[in-house]
C-alpha cells in the first residue's frame, strides 16, 4: 500500500512538472525583453543636415596665404598647421595642464553664410575626445553658433575621411547642434577644432571647406 502511494505521488509530481515546463516554453515573450534589464527608451533621432549642393557651393581656399588665422591652443602644448596636397593639416600636442580640456584648431573668414561643410580625416582618432564647429561674429567667441561631437569614455572618432554639413537646428553625423546667441546670417568666421587627451598627439586633415551663401 505504501509503495503504491509513493509511486502515485511521484507520478503526479512528474506530470505537474512537465505541464509547467510546456507552459513556460510556450508562453508569450516580449520582443527585446531581457530578464533583469529594463528596456531602454528609444531616443528621437536628430534631424540631419542635407549636403550642400555643388551648384550652390563656394569653396574656401584653406591653404592660401592669409586664408586662415594663426593657430590657437587652449591648455594644449602646441598646435601646428601645414599644407599638404591641397589639404590643411593641423597637429595638436596635448600638454600636462589637466585643469580643463585641451583644444587646438583653426579659424577661417567665411562671411555671412547659410550652411558650411567640411571633409576631414582625424589623425590618431583614438586620442580625440571631441570636435567642434563654431561660427562666430568677428573674433568674438561669445557671439557664436556651435555644433559639437562629444565622445563618451572609451569611444573615439571614426577613422577615414568624413563629411559633415552644418545647418541651423540640425546635426551632422555625430555632431549635435547646440545653438548659441548668434544667428547664421550675422556670422563672419568659422572655427573647426578638436579636444585631445592630455599628453597625447592628435589632429586632423581638412581636405575641403565649402559654404553656402
């Protein structure tokens, strides 16, 4: 009698386990759901700037004498410019001052414009932690419109030649439109510059700069 009861209990438990297993495997699943990890909210995509049409483009002679202002640096050790096969090469050497970001770049006179585009290759992109396009009114850095490409820790700039177009209220690639107190129809100068890691060497090769009047 005891043996029969034991076998009956085991049999009932086995059937219950099988039913539970089938129910678990066949139950509905939510797409993308991972146990213990919340589903990230989808971020709205920023409108991207349309490339400047060649028919409406005005090319800035970036290697002509006087076409660019002297290089400037902020906390970095130095920033050098040189021309190479029609391109402008900017090398930035990071210094030891870690009180803030270390920047280097170049400034051009462009006049009043509707949009601006650059073709650029970052050198040693693993050492670049940010890139910026500022359009300013004269040499007043406070009167500007800005786009920035800020990289999170562990990420670096893409390798190879990149093309970016900057228009009001629109991003371009990894660049985000940050705005500013100035308006595009009042700007006169364009500054393209990067932020580098302290003590590292990096830079960019500016192949072409085009504006839309």
